[in-house]
């Protein structure tokens, strides 16, 4: 969990609380590593897979509204500049493609 928290620039306690909620909702499952009991693996459940298309649709709809009136080049340039700002503040974080 520490690795994921670091990648998304969140405290481990914040991530643990989120994973606890997702587990209660049946969206993720925790399993301990067979060789090192300190390591916890997170997996999406079939229930999470079933809601993925809905969440992707909502995300695409929101992004579509935000980008309304932008050309493709303007979208790419905006994302590039915002990601540059973000990376300057969070050099160890994961980069996400916001145009998808």
C-alpha cells in the first residue's frame, strides 16, 4: 500500500481508508503475499469490473464538457502544460493520460 500511496501522492493512511471502503463495497480484495506476509496485493473484483464501463463513461462525459470548444491541439497542449506543472510539484507521482 505504501508503494501505491507514494505513486498517487497520498498518505498511506488515506489510501488505507479508501481501500477499506472499496473492500466493504466489494470492489477490491486484499491478499497477502505467499512469500512475504507483510506484502498485501490488491485486486479488482468482478463487481468492480462490472462498474468500470459506467465509471469510464462518466469520466469521458465530464472531460468532454471540460474540453468543449477546444481543438485537439489545444487539448494536447493544455494537458502537456498541466502535467508539467504537476510533475514539477510531484516528481514521483504517476502520469495519467487525461485525454482518454
